[in-house]
């Protein structure tokens, strides 16, 4: 079976990072995160839009499982060094030019900065485990892998979502356990690829259905002032979020990449740098500070502002990625 990444999948990575950055802007810039503390005073529309965006992280892990991570120590080192490079550079610049206070938390980050980026941390561990995970995937036939994924789905997306049991350790999907499940699910899709319909109308409708059901439930919770329950619906292990993620992945998997996908695919190699750049705490707080400064509390104005910050973050993150790759290339021969 041909496992070569097509332009459509690579361009989807760009879409996914745009979804993630927008999600983060809505959480802090539009106050959607207030739902977590059972309060919300912003526009309801932002809480509903956020329901469309939260599946992006799940899709990233599905992509990794579908194409399988090819474990290379150089690739892992490059990612880990990138975390140190961005964390050190951004925090030092903010200390020198923006009166950043050095706290215990920041000092801990200087030792283990990867602990400040949960997605990167999980991906690095997943990469290290991929050697054994790939062997497991190769040994299991389609029915056995389906059974394993169904068992894990029941544990993580049904029991773990409803009960939130610490013993299960799914942490609303922010965990290695859940990433492994998504990796195996992506591999199951690959194993069963010949039996999957190539009808994007089905996957487009499926994505819309899962998202709309989730939006409806969130809206009902907000109307009932059950904000904490509405927040819980954004969990990555929400079965509706997982369903939307699978449909979105299949939609792009079955697309034939065109000219737009071709050019977007060129940016995809810098997606991880965009994530690290904007997720560095002091940088994101600075972004939110300026976002709130220009926020007009008007839907149209806020939409334009979000687009502007998306372009700004993506552009600067990509340029920073180019700089890092240039510098890494200089030291690569010594690794």
C-alpha cells in the first residue's frame, strides 16, 4: 500500500495549526476558558466556534498513526533542541526587553522546557515508543487491531470521558495514553484503507454532524448555566470530538491535492515551530495582551482581528522555524 504523504495531508497540517492557534485565541482572547471555572460573560458564538476547532490535536495523532512514525534519533534530537532554542530565546528576549520576571516556574522550564509543551512532550515519547507500537501493529491483523481500539475507546472515550477516573489517566485527552490510542486508530484506518469508501460527501457530512451535535449540547449547557459541563465537551477524548477528527482526516486523505494544497504543503514543515513559538507562555501572554488591547467587542471586528493575529503568528513562527533549521543545519554534522 502506498503510504506516501500527499499534498492534501500536508496542507491539512497547516489547517490544523490554524485551528489550534484560533482555539487558543478564543480561550484567552475571547474568554472561552472562563467556562472551566463555571463562568462565562462573552459572546456565546465563540464557545460554539470553539467546538469546531478542538478536534485538530486528535487529527495530528491520527496522521502519525496512519503513516507510522519512522523513529530516527536525529529527528527527535532536532525537535528537542528546537524546544530549548525557542524557550531560551523567547524568555531571554522578554527578560532583556520586556521586564519579564524570572520565576521558579520559568527556571524549571530552563532545565526541562519540553515539560511546558504537552503536545511536543507526548509526541517525543510516542516517537520513542513507535518502534514497539509499529511492531505490534504489524503483528495484529485488522480484526485484532479493531478489537484493541474498541477496548481503548471504551476505556478512554466512554468511561474516561464520563467518569474522569484518575486510574485511567486520560486527563481529558491531554495524555500519552490517549495519544497511543489515536496512533493505533490511525494505523487501523491504514490497515482497513481498501474497505473505506472514497466518498468525501460522507466524511464532510459526518464531520458536520459530530460538530453540530457537540455544539447543540454545549449550547444547552450554557443556557442552563452549566458552564463547567460545556467546557468538558471540549475534551479531546469526547467521542464527538474523536468522531469529527476521524471524519476530517478521512476527508483530506481522500482528496487529490491541487495547486493550493501544493503551496500550503511547503509551509507544513514549519507547523511544529509555529506551535512552539505561540505556545511559549510569555509569548502567548504578550499576544493576548495586544489582542485584548485592540479587541472591540464586535463580532466582525473581532473576526478580522483574529485573522490578523493568525497571519502574524503563522508568519513569525514560520520565519523562526526557517532560522532554527538554518542554525540546526550548521550543527547537524556534529550530532
